[in-house]
C-alpha cells in the first residue's frame, strides 16, 4: 500500500465517519421534534356526550394542524375524575392531553379527596361553552319551570332528576336551582350524557340535566324546560332561559384542553398556536354551532385565572350547600 493510497483511504474513512455522525445527529434532532407520533385526548365521560363530541371535533382539527393521528379515549367514571387523574399522572411530553369540563375540573377537589389537584395540569385553552338545561320528554306533564316547581313543592324529594355525575355542571345547576326555588328533587347521577339521555328518552327519570348541545339534536322527542344562558341562546332560540322564567341561574359546561404539568415550553407553545388557529377556523366554528355549543376561547394564564375565580365561588357554595349527597 503506497503512502498516497493510505492517505486517501484514511481521508475517505474519516469523511464517511463524519457523514454517518452528521446523519445520526440529524435523525436524533428530528426524533426530538414534537409531535413525532400519535396524541391521545382523554375524556372522563362515556362516549356520546357533549364533552366527548367536542373532544372528537377538536381531535380532527388538531390532527390536521400537527400532521399526526389524534385519538380520543374515554376513561369514564367518578364524574370525570378517572380521566383527569390519568392525565395528571401521564408523562409530561405532550402526547397525553385532557378534555376538561368545568365545573367538574375544579369542583371535584372541593367535594372529595381527589386523585388530582389544580397544580397537576398545564392549562392550554378553553374552547367552547354549552349552557346547562333542564329537559323532559315531549309527553311530560311539565311544560315550564313553573310547572316543575309547583309539583316539586307539592311532592318534595319525589321527582327524579338525572345528571351526568356528582359535581358536574348538570348536578351543580340542580343544587343552585333548588337553592333559588326552595324545592327538593331526587338526584340520580349517571356516567355521562350518553347514558343519561337514554334514561330520559326511556322515561326512567322525570327531568334530565343535560347541556343544550346534548338535547337539541333530540328536540323532536325532548323539550327544554329551561336553559341557563343569560338570555335566549342564538343556537336554540325556542328554548326559554331560566332567567326569563324568574330563576336567576346562569351556568354552563366549559370545555378546554389541559396537559400534565411540566410539559416543555416549546410543546406548550405549539399546542397553544394550534388551538388558537382551530378556534379561528370557520369550519370548526361551523361544526360547534351545528352541535349547539358556543365559542368561548380563553387561553393559558387568562383561563387559569378564570378557573381560580370559579374555584373560590364553588368553595363558598360548598360551605352553604354541600352537594355530594344532594
């Protein structure tokens, strides 16, 4: 082997090694980019309810934005606590997100020793709100809230009211309604809006506490006695509000996206930008309107501030009207 050949061979080997090292470094850098694989959005309620439908709509748009599959998984139970605690314990890498439902998000740690706390999450953004509502079968003898109140006063504790779980907006709407009207209804919690809707349609409960978006697709069979917007909802103009019937109740399910606490800042920023774009997407807005839900986009710190304020309000309610047994 001549000295020149030896030098050329060494140079080629060194260049090859450098190229391989560069390719390896580039591959590693690509592998660190987020997202590099499927994302899971966890819903703490059974499939078919408003929170589940909202999550699936967001998943479709988020998948397009991030170019990865976004899968919705239902981990139902304990009024959403099972799903939220799963997210709280997940690896903080952005691949597990939670679809939240306020008030349950903040009310559960008030009413019980929960498996998660507010500090367990990174708050990305709230996207929509869906007013609480009281509904009955079209064949019901109740045609207004006044009818329900009169019968409830004549038969305390005998009229059944189904909710989507203890501490949910549907349950807390009942607690406040009872407080405002002086009635006592028989609360029956279900494992989400899907099972509750089946019970309402089957006549197993007298009144169903479901959101406007969960009721309106079935308006040929179900009548909204009252809905808890400040006034008539533009998405359900025939549904009278509680306020116009003399009951000062304004309440809604607020739905947003959280991640485990401690996710990398760049991941949080990417998620925030994606959700901000989705909230401004005319197709997403059109879909939410078709689901009878209202846009309510609030992100990051502003959303957390609003949740903290709501938490203080529910703590005060708990001291005067503990709802876990009501």
